[in-house]
């Protein structure tokens, strides 16, 4: 650690005084212990080993979501959010800027709101276990850090810079995903009382996860059928009563804003064993009209919002309008989704459509929607399942 960095951190901590000093001193000590040197330095001797021959042969792609900060926020996203990223201070600290980006038309500008904030922005990146990745970002400002945690096989020192002297500087670090790990937490942040900073052109380079599997039904000989319910704008007590009375395992695909309007309702209607809350995108846009990068934002941001609301991470993605393409399958996998699921029966809004010959069959996925007709739709689907000798079952356990 450089003398100048030690002096700067000590000065900043001393200026705070009072009860804030011990906590920040502890944080500084941890940070100092892990720092390997300025961002421009080569990886230290303790850096992860180079990729194996197998992983080196796989094509390296950029797995970061909205890496250049060029994707605009959806009208149904959290107000002031930065697509693909979760910033600790929200819109009070972090926003897109078009002033002198490193490339493209915009960058991320962060102004920590007070002495207690480093202005951290994070995202979850899907990785392959035991595989080495290179993370990089262009930054501008003083004491800016880039790191990956929460899924690495060993503590990895962040890349950092003391100052970019008003220009842009590239930070680079490498990490290896731990055995069994499928995600890491990528973060960029400043330091206490060091002022604003900017970020652009983030990369997490390495092999991508295998594309998600597309399915309209579940291959099984079990006498089961799966009830799935989309959107979430109309939540009725009548539907809740039918679900509770029949102890129905429901797979809910709510939009994040709809779910946030009444999260307790969705917790109650997915309380039966086998129920789960899964991913239906942020804005219910036809994803085939979007770029791969924009598709990834739609899926990853919905995953993050639902995870914050309900404490479980979705692994199934239902494309709006059942519209998907090869880019959707890869974007879904990049967001941790294992299955892109449509359906082979529709009982929404009074319908009783089975999209194959005969009645409902084992493994069929039934589409419904959270509407004012859902109570009757559920009763009709239950009756159809009974005629076919089937019982509703939990979808997620069959897709593992």
C-alpha cells in the first residue's frame, strides 16, 4: 500500500471523528489488507491461476449487464434506477450522464451523498464454476475500486486507482468462480469523502453459461399438471380463496412493479408447497424486438427486483407474449434462468384451450393471468385436470 494512500485514508478518517472513526478504521484495515496495487499494475502473485485448456478454448464474451450504460430505463422500472445495476444510494447518488463518456453516448456518474457512502453500484453476474474471468472498467475520479465477491474461490483484491487525473483509466482484475458457484457480485465504488466518480465500458470476460432450455411442457409420466399465472395487475380475494381452499401449488410470473404493489398477496398465493415466484421481465415487452443487451437488462433486472421482494432467486423465465429467440435463451442464461417456459394450454379469461390433441396430459403447463376472472379460471382448470386424472403440482421442483 502506498504512503500516499495510507495518508489519504488516515486523513479522511480523522476528519470524521467520533463514533464513525472506529467503524471506518476497521473498514480501511480490511481494504488495505487486500489491496495489491494500482489498477495499472499486473496481477499479483496471488492472483487466480490462468484458465485451463478447456476454459481457454471456450469463446470469451462480455457477461456484464448494460456494460456501457447505453440501455434506457423502462417506464415500469424502479424510478431513477440504472438498468442492470443496483446503486446503494439510488437516484440521489447515481445516474446516467452524457457528459464526456469514455465511449458511446453515456456513462455512469456517481456522487456519494455523504460521509457514510462510497457510492457503490453492483450487479450479479452468472458464471461457470471453477472458471477464471477478467473484469475491467474504465473509471474517472479519485480512489475508484472494481471487484468481484460472493462466488470467488478465494478473496480477490479489487483493482483500484488513486486518481485518474481528470481522464479515464482502465481498472482490471481477475477472479475464479468457486466450485459450485454460479454467480458473483460485481461492484464498483469510490471511497469516503473522495468526491464523485464516473464509470463506463464495464466488462466481465469469460465463457458464457449454456443457453437456457426452451419448453412448453415438462417431460414426466407423473399424473401432474402445472398452473402458472402471469402479470399481477389484478389481484382478487376470490382467486386467493380458491388457491387457499384447494392448497394449489401456483407458479406466479408477476411483473416486478405489479408484485411491489402488493407483495403480501403474492406471498400468500404462493404459500402452498411447490409454489414459486418466477421471472416475467420488467416491462412485458416483446423481447424479440430488442437487442441481446436490452433483453438481458429486462430479465436480470426483473430477477433482482423479485429477489429483493421475496428473498428467493427465480430460475424460470416466461417471455411476454411467448415471444423469444436464440438471444433470449442466452440472455436468460446470463441472468441465471435455466428454463424459458411458455405453455401448452390456456385457461385465461374464460378460455379452455389445450394446444394439443385431446384433454390435458401429464406435464402440461397451463397459462392463466391475475385478472378478475382468475377464480373461475382456476376452477375450470381444476375441473379439466380432474377429468384427465391429473393433479396440480409444483413446477420448480420438476425443472431442477
